[in-house]
């Protein structure tokens, strides 16, 4: 049976923490509306207490968005939680997301707290948040470097206090898929109350493993994945939402999991974020990179023209592209060239095609990619024929 995984988008909170990705109120609302159109399950709209601007955007998004849960981040302090609730109270489906670090290194050097204090603070603050709303997420920052036995004890405490989602992040992007899987299984074994709540995963990409680790979490029973559009986020970023969604969508039979996300909105969301932040995605980025559906070599182009499944495991249309992108270059073959010329509106004889193909190869040797405008220039220079 296919399990439906909740997509928790943190583009507007963790994503915004990445250098060069800050957004103003208008841009955040535009992005939130697109996320709603895309049907993510949860939008983390910001960290209400962090600044008046963040408070205002969480509040406006909470009052605007109707079809997604809207969350605000809060540390485990009364002040943070009160401010988060002040911003969220107008939401149709509000969630308070409170967090504290549980690893020895974070507790000792950053929090200056003993494990016992972290336990007590967590339980007390989940109880405090529960007075405001029923949907409470508790996150153990740096969970993957925490002691499973201690973590399990805190988890049992916060579930009893009312937490409905338990998030176990790989905050520093250190874990590996097998290790994360084993860790999550162990924690669930040690904290039996977790069968009654949603387990969430939140992975950072320092070793380029955030998506693989998120998929391992699903295998270990996670029902929610936290991620960002284009994988933006602290340092090397967060797990890329489009990659997780399309991995589940394309391999749902073997992974036995899928999401409710409208996949055809993926490219639009990615482009909108790039336009707003001015941060472009690399051309070879999976799913949304400019070359993700481009076939350059002659053999590949020929194959795709005969049957797209030869080299395409998903269609460009499924992520919202209207057609695949045959970029011509020096490895392109005559089939692709003929096809391109035809799509540009030219009707050439086979002799003309042969001659133009020769010219095209000479040009491709000098230029990395040959664009439509180059081919049009070639054809008109040779005065072969005018377009229909
Ligand atoms: O990476 C992390 O641990 C976080 C938490 C605040 C959820 O972003
Ligand atoms: Zn994070």
C-alpha cells in the first residue's frame, strides 16, 4: 500500500537562512501562495520572535493560506512560544514548532544546560504550547549526534505533554542513509509512544546526502519530510523538495510512498524562488536544472525521439515543463538537427539538410551549445529557404 508522506516546506524559514536568500513580505506571500497551489502539507512561514518582519510575515501568511498547515518556529521558551502563537492565531490550521538541541556538544557548549534541564524544559514548553493549539511539533536539534537513550526519554516526555510530531533532524548533515535508518529504528524502539505520533525528518546537505537520508527516514517510518524548494538552506542547504517529491512519484511502487503535491507546479515554484532571490540553480541540478531534461549527444537525442523512455525516467511535463529541451551541440546527430529545423518552421530538402548539417557541425566545434537563434542565422545566411 502506498503511504502518503506529508511535505513540510521550510523555504521561508530554514531556506531563508541561506546567504542571499532573504525575502521581503510581498515575496514571502507570493511564495507561500505558490506553495499552497502546489499543495505542500505544511508551510513553515518563519521564526516569529526573530524580528518584527518575520512576525509580520508569519501572521500575514497564517491569515492568507487556507489549504496548508502554517507553522512558526519557536525555541523552548515561553516568550518564543507566546510570540509564535500571536502570529499564528489567525490560521485555519496552525502549528507551533518548538525545538531544543539534544546532543552532548550542543547542550554543553551552546545551551549551557544539563540533559536533565533539557528534558524538563522540553516537557514544560510542549505543555505550554499545547494550551494554545493542538498541533505541536517538537524538534531535537542535532538529533543524529544525540544519545538514543536520552533522546527516547525526552521524546516519551514530550509526547505525554502533547507533541503530535517528533522531528529528528540531521542538523549538521553528518549522517549516512544506513546510519540514519538504524538510528531512527532504534529511537522508535526505545520510545514506544512514537507509534501514536508522526515521525519527521529534516536533513541538511553538507555531504550531499540530504535527499538520500530523507528517503531512508521514510523507510524507517517517517510520515513527514522537511525540505526546501531548490534545496536552499543553511550552509550546503536542506533536502531539495523537488528531488524528494519526484523520487517518490517516479519510484512509488518500490518505495511504497507518495505525496499529495501537484508535481506540475514544481518548475514554476523553482523559477519563482530563483526570480525572487536572484539565486539561480546549477544547470545540472536534478529535476529543475536547465539541463535536467536536455539531451545533447546524438545517440541520446535519437533515442528520445524514437521513444522518450530510452533516456527519460519521468516526463518534463510531469514537473511542469511544456516540452523537453533538445540542446544541440557537437555531439548532436543528424536526426536531432533535422527535427530542430522542422520545429523551427523550415522545410529543407535532404541535400539542404546535409549541407546545413555540415555547417552546423563546424559551428558546434567553436561553440559549446548551439541555440535556435544560431540555427536560424545559419539557415538565413545560406539563404536556403524562408520559414513557412
Ligand atoms: O536543522 C535543524 O535542526 C533545524 C531545527 C530548528 C528544526 O532547522
Ligand atoms: Zn535545519
